[in-house]
C-alpha cells in the first residue's frame, strides 16, 4: 500500500526528456522463433556454422531476450529535490556483447573513451585492415581461437618491419581487433588495427616510420598466414603452393586512414568503428506474416550487387548468432606499449609519461602517492567505482543528448533510489502503474495478462 501511494504521488506528469527503451524488433524475432531454431540447429545449421555451439548461443539469447524487459527487473530513479519528488522506472539491461545492439553499443562507447583518453599516445597512428581469402575464412568459423594467433602474427609482422627499417629494436604499440561479420552478416573474418606509426628507440626517442608500400606488406602477410595454416596442418603443402600461385590472392592490406595525435574525434571514431556490433537495429525489418527479415544497408553493396537482402527468419538467426564469440574470449587484443602489462610500467618510461593521453595523466600523475601503487597489469577497461556508477547516465547523454539524471520537472539532480529484481515486486509495481494509467514508456500492460 505504501509503495502504491509513493508511485501515485510522484508519477503525475509524463517524462519529458529521457525515454527508457523497451524491447526491440530483434528480441521479438528471437522470442518468437528461437525455440524452433534450437530444435533444427544440429540438423540444418551445425555443419555450416559449427557443431556444439547451440548451448553457447542459447546462453546468450536467453539473457538477450530479457534485456530491457521491465518484468525482469527495474530501477527506480528519483529527483533529489524534496520539493519535487519526481521519479520514473527504467528496465535493466543484459550487458551482453555481439548479440544485443544496445548493450554492445555501450561497450563500444566505453572502449573508445578508454582507448582515446587513457591508451593511445599523442602521436600519429594508422588504421590497418587485413583481409584473407574466402577459402581460409571458414577455418575461423569452426575453430574460434585461430583469430588470436593471426592477431599476434599481424603485430609481430609490423614490429619486425619497424626493427628492420630502423636497424634497431623499436618499442611500438598496436590494438588489433578481429571481426567476423561483413555486410549482410556474411562470414568475413578480417582484422582492424590501430597502430602507432613508428616507435621508440633505446634512448626513448620517437622514430617516425610510415609504411606506404602496402603491396609488399600484403605479400608478406599472405606468405606468413599461409605458412601458419600449413604449420597448423590445416592445409596441405599442395594447397599452400596453389594459394601462393593465385594472381588475385584474396589477401589485402589497407592503411589509407591516418589519425594525428591531437585529433581526438578521429581517434574516438576509429576506436568505435573497430569495436562496432555485427548488426544495427536500423538495418533490419521483421515481417512476421512471411517469417522473413529484411536487412537493408544505406549504401549499395558491390559484392551482392544490391543494398538489401531478404532472410528466412531461421537463416537470419543462424547468420547473426554465428558471430557470438566463445565465452570469456576478447576479440580485441593490445600489444607492445599498449598491452596491459606494459602500460602498468608507463610511470618508469619518461617518453610514455610525456606523450600519454590526458586521461592517463589525470588518473596517475595528479596523485603521485596513488600512482606508486599501480599494479604491474592494468585491467583492460578499468573504471573507478564512482565513475562506474555514472556510466549509464553519461552514455545516455552522449548518444541521445539528454541527461537521464537531470529532473525534467525542476532541473535538479536525480539518483538511482532502488533496483528491484524480485519478480513479485516488479509485477506489483507494473500492475499498479498500468491501473492508474501511467505504465512505463515502451511497456505493454497487456503483457502482464
């Protein structure tokens, strides 16, 4: 009774700024069709997309389906002004990657912020893109761990180039991201890299080493990858020779995009690009009557010779879930100066301190006493607890231009008052809100029946 009275008192006006999201069309597709997909997976899709993956897929899908569902848990946010008392409810998120576009986008924004503000030195970088032929991409579909070896191979190749050109050991840094999805969700294993354009010699001086001849780099990349596949006994010597004889090899290397040390917007945009989710909600439309999904891209695709594609709904689910990584595996790796271990000793490297990004300096140099306690390894995405609590609100403001923790009535600060996960309590709250004609945004009261 007391809870109902509080809700009646505070929810007397509609929320005029931030509108909490509800469930999306992709979740509808999975809710309606995933059980059927799971039943036919072994027979229809396992040969193409990999055996023994349905358990992992199911684990991710079950969490994704609950994302943004008020019935699965909600948070109550209330104005701190005693004269206002305005509050509203938001659903909880699944915090999943790759399948959930919303939660993955939050991860992408956090990644780009951390990379730009705390990792990339204030020096020129290049974006690199490494592609392999279709006949080799299939191996990454059935062995989900091969990507890490190729990521390491790419960094070692660049490191070797810098060492040979300078005739000395050069300390450089790179962030290599593996991506499996191409246009229309087709399987296209490739790698993106943010690579320092040069490195530091033994005296700590920066040696600028631009790489302009990508033709030779492509040939080197081709030979190293083919050698790797042959040594792993994934291909025969005969097939390796055949690959080396191809005039159009299917291998490509591009580094046409350069970013300067002080161009923060470009650095952040590229960091977001290499960590983007495999699918965007804006590109898909579900047609339940025909059990089809329309996937549309804004640009014409030269490979498919169109900018849209119709999927049978089960084929769409198969194509999308193929890009879910193994549990606990990170597709983005950091090397050299940007590895977590080396960043842990930046305080002992004068050139890193001098050229470190502003966020790193603010975090570690403004408090010298605290900076001495830095661990030998820095977590991949370390955030202080105070910052972590405000992350949700900050990202909402960044994406939508509105602050969910600013009261739309009086402009005062709002705070998270409670997180309710008990099914009985959430149902009680939602039924009461529906009864007084004030259900939360994007919530269908009929779903309670």
